[in-house]
C-alpha cells in the first residue's frame, strides 16, 4: 500500500526537482501521444526540444524566436505569480493583454503620423494602464462586493475579445487597408515600432521589460515587506491579517501589477512581433503564462527558465508541425499535460511517500 | 466485575514518535474509567484505536471476551462503542437531527428520529430542539448533540474526550449526573481528561499515561490531586510565583465595545466595558464560542472598531489596525497557533518578522533586515527555551508547547505596554504551560497591563488579579479574583445555559 | 430593424435549448461543490465531452452512443482532476485550470478530422397531442430527450441532496471533511464519485452543444460556457432549483441577443455578443454583495485540501 506522510517542512530538494521530473514525465507521456498519432516519438521530442536550438538548419531562425515568444510569457507569468502566491487568482491575463495592446496601439494610431521621441514611452505607459484598468474590474468587484475574481477575470477575456473585434473592424481599422479588418502595421511606423534591440537575437523592449520584471519580483519577494506580505497572505490569510496586512490592498496591488504587466506584454507584442491590431491577435499567451508561472514554482528565476522552456515548445511545436505534420493542437495538449504532471509530482515536496505497511519506529 | 473492554499491548507509532507503547488496561461494565495524561501522552491515539479511526501496529483488544479490531468507526459503532469528540464532529450548516443521523448506522426516518431525540433528551436532562442549525448552538448544546447521538445507539462503551473543557461548572455537574445515570444502567464510560479534581469526583478507576506508556493505575478517590499530577507529569511542578504589587494607573480602557459578527455562526460582542491597570493581569473566562476570538481581534486591531471604544491612556485607538497598535506597544497573541499567530510553513525567522517588524526595527523603507530578524528569532528561542534545531525551521515542525513559547516570547520580548493573549496554554504540556504563565506574571510585574483570555478556570485563578466572564458576547463586570468560588464563577459564566428547566430523572 | 420577427413562443423554446448545456454542466458542478470540491475545469470537461460525443456519434451514426461517450469522456477527464486533487492533494484552483487548458488542446487534437461534418440527428420523441397545444406545446413539448433529461436531473439532484441519506452524507463531507472523517465516512471516495458525476454532466452538456445546439464541431466551441456554468452555481447559492433559474436566465440572454443581432437592432454586434458574459458578471456581483444568505449555503470545506492526519 502507498501512503502519504506530511513532511515537517517542505523539502528543498524536491521543490527544485519536481519541475524537472514533471518535464521528463511529460516527455514520456507526450511521446506516447505522438506515437498514438502515428509519429516516431523520439523524433518528435527531438524536433520540439532539440532542433530549434541546435539543428544548424533551423537554429538561426528559431533561436531569436525563443526570446520573442518567451518575453511575453515571462512578463505575464511574473505578474500572475505574485497574485497566485497571495491566493489571488487572476486568470484573465489574456484579456488584460488584449486591453494593453489596444491602449498602446490606440495611442500610436491616434497620434499617427506624429514622429516624436516620447511616443513609444507614452505607448508603454498606455499599455500598462490598459491592462491595469482591465484588471481593476475584478479587483474592485472583489474588494467591494467579494465577487469571485477567478470567474470575473476569466469572463472579461471574452468581453475583451469582443472589444478587440470591434476595434479591428471599427475605430482602429486601417483607413488605407482596402476595407480589410485590422489596423495599420506599427512596424512601418518607426516612432511607434518596438524594434529588435540587438539584431538577430529577438531581443526587443518587451524582452528587456521581462528581465527587469523578473529581477524586480525577485528583490521584492526576498527582500521587501510587500513580498513577505504576499507570501504570508497566500500561506495563511488569518496570520496575514494578524500581522497587519490589509487583504483588500493586496488584492488591488496583485491584480493591478499582474494586469499592468500583461498589458505591457500585449503592447510590446502589438507594436513589435505582431505589428497590428487584428481579430485573433491574442494567441493565448495569457493562458500559457499560467502554466509558466506554476512550472516556475511561482519563483521569478523559475519563471524565467519555465518561460524559455515553454517558448521552446511553441517553436518546436511549429517545427514539428512543419516537419512531421504534428498538429498544433497536440502542442497545446502537451502543455496542458505538463501542468498536470507538475501539480501531481508537487506532492513530493510536502509529503513523504511510504510503500508497504508501517513499521514500528 | 467482568471486563467489558480489554486492551492488551496496543502499540502505534508515527514518524519520529511512538504515540502508544504496549498500552494495556481494561474497563468493566458500568464503570467510569479515567484515562489521564498530559497533552501528547497518547490519549487521543489510544481512543482513536478503540473507535476504529486508527489501526494499531501491534497488540489487540477484546470486547466482552471476543476479539475486537474495528477497521473503521462504523464497525466500532456496530459493536456498541460510541465516542464524543473533543473537537466536535459536527456540521454547522446542518440541523441537529441531520447531525445525529450522520452518526448513526441505520437512522430512522427524520420524523421518527426527531421524536426519539426529544425522548432521549428528556430522559437524560439534555434539552435539544432537533430542527435547529448546529451552528447556532452554544458549546454546551453542541456537546449535547454529540452525547445524544451516542445515546441513541445504546452504547455499551461511551468514550468522552475532554468533555468538560467547553462547559461551565454548573453544566459540568449536570453532565456528571447524566454520566452516573448511564453508568448505573450498565454503560461503561471511558473518560479522558487532564482535570484532576473532576476525575477524583467522577471516576471509579484511572489509568495514567505518560509519553505513550501506562505508568500507573489507581483509584482516584484515594489519591490527592497533587499525587495524580505527579503521576501524570512525572515530576513535581512549582506553581508560578507571584509577588503581590499594587497596580498602577489605568493603561487600557474599553468602553461600550460592540461588534456585529462577521460570519454566519460567529458571536457578536455586546457593549463590553473594562479597564486594565499597569502591572495587573485581567483574566477573561468563558466557554468556547462566547466571543473570545472576536474580543481578541478587537483588541489586537484585526477588526477595527469605533475609535473611542478602545483607549490607551486616554487616547482613542479603536480604529487603528494591528500595525499602528504595535507601534504604541499594544500587542496580542491569538489562540490558534498554526495559521493565526504563526504561519505554519514559514520559518521561525519569518514568523518573528510577522509581528516584530515594527517594534524591533526589522524593516527600513520596506526593505527587510534578515540578519536582525534572525537574531531576534534566536533571542526568542534562547530566552523562552524553545526546543528547535534553529530559527530556519518551519513553525509547523515544532510541538505545540514549543511553538506557543515562541509565540508568547515573541510578543513579550517586544516590551508591550498592553499584552492580550487568548488561550495561552491550550494544548501545551504542563512544563511549557508553567513557563508561559510565569512569563505573563513577570511581564505584569514589570509594569505591563496583561489581559489573559482563557477557558481554563484554574489557570485564570492562578494568575489573574481580577476576573471577568465572557458570555454570549457580553462581559461581566470584573471582580477581584481572590476569594471567588467556583459556584460564583459558574454563575458569571452564564450558569447552566438554558438548562434551568432540565433535571436528571432518576 | 424588425422586432416583430421575434416570435415569443419560438424564443422561449430556443431559450430552453440554449440553456441546456449550461444547465447540465452547472447541476453537475453543484454536486461537486456540495461535496466540498471546487472543480474549475468545467470548460475543459465540456469541450472534451463535445468532441468525444461528436466523434463517436459520427463514427457509429448513433447520437445516443455519442452522448454516452461524452459522459464517459467528461468523467474520465474529471477523474484525472480527482486523482490529482484528492489523492495527490494538489491545489484545486490550479488543477481545475490545468483541466481546462488540457481539455481545449486535447479536444482540438481529436477534432482535427471532424471539422465541417454534420453529425447524425437525434430523433425527437413524439409527444403527440401535447405538442399540438398552442404556444405551450411549442415551448414545452417539442424538445429532444436531453432537454427533458436535464430537467429530470435537476429534480433528481434536488431530491438526492434534500431527502436521501447519501445526499446528506455528501453535504456533510462538503461542510466539514474532518468531522465526516471522524465519523468514519470515506471523504476521498465520496468526493471522487461526486467529481465523476460532475464530469459526466459537463461532458453531456458539451455534447449537447456539438450534436444538437450548433450542431457541428469547431475548436473552442464551448466559448466560456463552462465558466458561465460555474458562475451559475454561485448565483444559485448552491441550490438545484435556482441552478435551473440561472441557466434559463442565461439561456434567455443568449437567445435574445442572437435574435436582436438578427433583427439588426442599433446596438454594436460586439456588445450583444459580449452581453451574456457581462450579464453573468453582473449577476455574480449582485449575489456576492448579499453576504449572509449565500454564505450559509456555500459548503464550508469548499476548495480545502483534505488529508487524514492519522
């Protein structure tokens, strides 16, 4: 018989080892899935995890893509992890991402063709504000009426998608676009474009922002009172109130920060890699970032690594689709599986697993 | 006397501790048998094995001469063993009748069950309305639900785990009458307690457990309470020393404090007024669930109240939260150690930061000074003899007594002017309890105003200068503790809640 | 704009159809939450049910087998959640999200070959003269079996929770799992059963979307229905009868906005499309603002991890 015994304190080794174990288990299970689809599992796994980085034929294209994809994931996940640690569940980052993009692009499109140095910083500010404002809706409803923030933030994603559609078809539609939906391409508007900072690396302002966010979050969580309060509130809410933490303030801060970071990610995306506001511009980064946050164990450094890994599955997935005909949906299922395994093996960090009958100590 | 239940060599180990080590004893029909021991002596594990909640690693039991090894509680119930839990196994949002049905193997239809509940409650003098929600009942009434649940199944053996900790003295005597009547009818009662006087009045025999082993078996009437205490603890304990000093000026003054309940089954505070002087200990007694948590929250600042309701040396502080109150040296230690006073998964260093950041200057402009925090945690550990490998260990890895010493020590070392503690020695071993009481006395001696909220009347009589009782959210006017009789205290606590009408039928 | 084109009887009838998937998912989730478990993976189980039902119905030509497969698929996925949260004690919120993320990907994967296919139609029961009653017949007696099944399920859940002993035990487990354990009830087993039931209901609801309501398969076709079902359980303050009310209210909004879109009302299409979500948020706010009443019905152990410590 298998039994679980609670550890007197969480195991440090397993805390680090569980994500690695989860990735390994996902590769095995994913391999089985690919085999079921009639593909060679070893080739599939290699195509996803190895070829984008080390296959000479693809690496030159894929390596920069790694940062392009990882940037928004890390940025969003860092924000989400703060809330998740405090037990505040913002799962509507996708909506905040859209609203940030709309706000940022809106500023650029409104001022077009103004050519000024302050345009891009203004867009950054607008993007953060857009995401922040959208996240304030569940935050205020939660603090004012105790409405469940999980449901509200999620439902607002669907509302944001409708706003995006309305913008792409209406207000922000490119007047010179021949009637097609979608805005002007900001890549062709130098003052507003989020360009590659170092050519050939994929490094753009959004990636820089992601690195800054990781460092700031790390300092906050380990060295600052706010970080301590966030951790405390998540672990024992009553102890947090006793310590003088105002739970409502924490809700506003955590949702606000994660919304602002998601908004920033959206803004950097629309002014950079995506280029324009259009229907379906959002690609699910807001949801994948949830997986990234957990895979990184809600730790900034972990999130950095997890974001890169998850970006790799995107790029490798595209490659596998192109080379082996593995459907894109398989990658999505693969990412979902990763989260399952991660949550499952997490039991190891808090519990001993004992086999067989108990012996007298 | 024929043995009803015979326990032979029961052994059960948990990681790192042998909770029961070859425990043997027996109970006769109609006998009231005490199981006496300190917190952590292994009483709970033993009764859980008898009730089928835990399986022994070794040893066995016989019930009426036949092998008895219940795999789960329903098997125990079928065999005629019933149990009244210390932390009630009740469901707040369900009715009395539903709660009782859940504890029965084959409950009759609800209407018949309600009639039977009424009948049994009449017979044993335990009035109860089957339709009421359990969450709305007082602690004493909730215990009645548990007892009636057991009685409806005609148990041969009734296990009672610390049943009087939630009762007023008057309610205790009614319970004892009920138990004696049951015993006279032939039911055996296994009575678990650490209250020595109770055991001397009620029980026919006593088995004493210490660190998981049976150390003695005796007839409690023939022993003094001090003898029993020595058997239980294994050493003579000194009662805390108190030097009688005259109290100083009024430090904390509470006037007309009212606070509506925040939760559906919580207690509202109603028009509470009292004052505490420097150097004085005010004891606040009361049965569980009469507003203790709420009072502590209002005094610690967790639930802010109207500014004038709480005053520190005349200055209104009712609206201040916990942090501003700490700044002016008003400190508190709540009842629940894990999850309220301390965060279970955080280290002792982090738990030191939890309340000491302000007064110990552990944060500058929000940035934390970890070395200083660690040093403070180490100081608490050293000064209060907290047994732990070091401040890096998680709070949940400490025993109850050690964690409580840490929690109290953390506040005491911050030089409070006012300290409010709730249940400071609940679930703590006798040595740690004595150390904590001494620390509170010393703190008052040094000039602090101390408020001790507790359900342990012996404790309050031992350390408080004045005594007030909390009953349904109201506080009685404080009276000098010296010279108060148990009878008077009982009446202050509300006497026998709603039980005047009831009398045990012979 | 021509509002006269909206026939109230047809509207009421299509309201019931629109509400059925959500009603099914919500009544299942109600049972799950009453047992003290918060499964946020309803969306994932619904879409898994939608594709499982669709695929099997297309392959076998039998919608009934499709619905059965949908229930199995939903239950199987929910048991993954059950295993993780009840046996491995993972966080329920995170695991529920994982279920949704996985379900969306998994269903899209299976659904590759089924895009653009029409599923076999389900025969409607002929209620004879009942269906011929003017207005009422159109509204109440012209539906397929699943609509009636969903109504029956609401009644069955109400009776189960209110009057039966297993229902009482289920509520007790959700109210205080430690006390239930102390009395000897198998908390984990009872919860797993509730989770599987919830999964089957969500799967059935999803298949109703893909086989009857729409009827065809598109990726992500549940479009938040699972989340709305979760909101309806809160709206209903954990009462079966009010789940019905909530689901039909939502169905009403959904159908009305579609009709208004068709009638060309001078309101932006996007606002109409967003209205079901906005209405759901509004309803959630109203319910949560009213603390006392709703709090009493919420299972006290909802979402808390249970680990028998002995």
